[in-house]
């Protein structure tokens, strides 16, 4: 019975399709163009359905030379349709001032920009990169800056969460197009953070969860456990999906999207660094930094670095890197002495020395990370001539370059992504804490950032790389 119904519907649809084809064959493209130019706008107003508008819009793109006026009309009726199909429209806009002007009017910014700032700014950036319509863009930028000034003037504790999203988006856009007017907002990000913190102190709720790491601590204290297993535990765990021992970044990297990822936020995000993933990263970081505290104390730090040297010696042997010539033992000894100094500075309550040494450890360890990755990369590519530029941290951690998979193969895609997140800033999305450059050039940081927390984190980043390389050596045994 069911099959009879399906067959009956198939025949009906077949008849409908044949009928429509016969109707279509009665019309030439010139007839369709003439109809759209004469009656198209009224037709769309009468039959206001998005699918009809979209199909008509596609016809306009295909036969745009004869439908410019109608295209202008449809854009005025449904600007969001034009915005969503900007990639298709852009070649036409490059040679048609009147159509481009529809995107670059104050009215368009007021209608669309307020709701889709990032998408709208990409359009402005497109025209500016082509060095087109400078006068229209300048007039629009005045409007955008004025809007930002108004937002800033109206910021209160009650509306800061909403206002911050637009203010930050505008500031980032002005930075991206290198507009000097961004200088007037130099301190506004920090100012917004202060107001936001006041809001959270007054209205926020603390969410906490007890995490039992007692088994891990017992594991670290057990004298019968092999030291390599202990140091591996500081950054690696069993991946519940693959069943392998992997860096916890791999577990975070596989976190699926949740409903929270579709909510507007002032947190910088992209397709990879979703809100869910960043929250999960913070959670796992907290766990492993807490575990690392077992070794990050004066009575155990020497043991920790002795284990680290032991791993490095084995790794260098495995990857044909000269351990002694490259002075890894000296690097670790310097790091050990730095740590002894900050422990003593903490005991003496010498805040200036503690901050100074924390800064030094952070910069030095960033350099150690770059040195290790550079030597690994060079050894893996020893049969090729490579420009010295390819040994920069930016190139080594660039996951967007299809030809640059060497470090990903040694570590993992997720680990490289999170190393880039902490040490650098993504070239496309501009997401990242940029530790290496901020500390090396003393910018975007304050002396309050020079502390135990950053020291532990940067050493853990280095250890994570070493542990992943160590895991590689065990797979080859």
C-alpha cells in the first residue's frame, strides 16, 4: 500500500516537472530579464518569500549586465540577502559604484551593522583592500567611530556585558584596517574589564566543583612508580576516545559544540576556539597546574628538572639532536637556579625580585620552546634547503599552512593549536594570549602578570612538548 502511494506521488511529481519544463522552454532569457526589470520588484513585494527572493537574486548575479537596476532594487528590499551573498556580488560591486554605495551608506550600517558588525566590517575591509570608494568609506568610518563614542559614553555596570561586545569589535576592526582613530580607545579595553569585574562582584555567582586528584597525588608520591610515568602524568592522560596516552590538549580539542557556543559573547572566538573549548581548556589547565604544584616547590624542583633532563637526553638521541652541543643541560640548570631565586624571594617577601625573576623565566622558557621546536624541525627537514625565516615560532606553529605539517606530526594538531593560542596570536582570527611577543616586547602586560602562575604555566607548556616527544619514542620501541 505504502509503495503504491510513493509510486503515485512519483508519477505526479514527474508530470509537474515535465509541465514546468514546457513552460520554461516558452521563455527566453531576454523575456525573464524584461519581466524582472519591469515587474520584478512588485512581484517580490507581492510574493514575499525568502526562497523566491534568493532564486531571483541568483538570476541577477548570473545575468547582472542586464539586471543592474533590478539588482539595486532587490538589495533595497532585502539587504540581508545581499549581505549573505556578498561573495557572489563582490565582482559586480568592484565595477559598479551605485551598487557598492548601497553597502557603504550610513543607513545600511544602522540597519545591518548593529546586528552583524563582524560581517559588515569584512565588507568594508574588502573595499578598502581594493583601494576603492575611499570617500564613501571615510564617511562611514566617521559614523562608526561616532557610534563607538556613544557606546563608550553610555557604558554602565548594568549594560557593560552588551556594550563590550560592540566596542571591542569596533576597536579590533580599526586596528585591522590600521586606522589611527583607534588610538583614542587605547585604554578602553582595560577600562571595560574593570567595570565588568565590578559587575561580576556585585551580581555574579561563583560556580565551583570539587575535583579529586588524590589518586594522582598518591601516584606521584609512590616510590615504586617509574619516574617517567610520574612526569608524564603532569601533562598527559588517557584519551577516552582513542584509548591512547595523549596530551590533555587532545581531549580539549575534541570537545563538541554546545548551545553556549551560539550565544553572543565578548570572548574572542572562532570556528576552532569556541566558548565550550576555551572553558574546557581552562578546566583542564587548572587540574594539571594543581598537580604540577607537587613538584613546583623548593624541596622537589631539583628532582623535577633532573627528570626533565633525563627525558630530553633520550629525545635528543632518538631525533639525532646533539644534547651537549645544544646545551640543554645548561638551559635546565639556568631554569633551576631561576626557580630557587623566586622561591627565596617569596620567602623574603621581596615582591620586586619575585616579579623580575618570573618575567625572566617566562621569556627564557619561551625561547627554550622555540629552540627545541626549531632543532626538531631542522632535523626533520635536513635534506631540504630552508630559509632561516622558516625557523620562527610563527612558522613552526602555523597550522593553516598545508605544507607545514612537521611539528603537527611530531606533536598533534590540537597541541600545536593550543601552543599557538598561548604563545602567539592566530594570524586570521587574532585569537591568542601571545605570551612570547607580549613578554619579549613588554607590551599588553603589567607587572601583576609576572607571577608564580605564569611561571608554572610556561614551564608546563615546555614539559608538554617534551612529554609528547617522549611518547613518540616509546611507540617506536
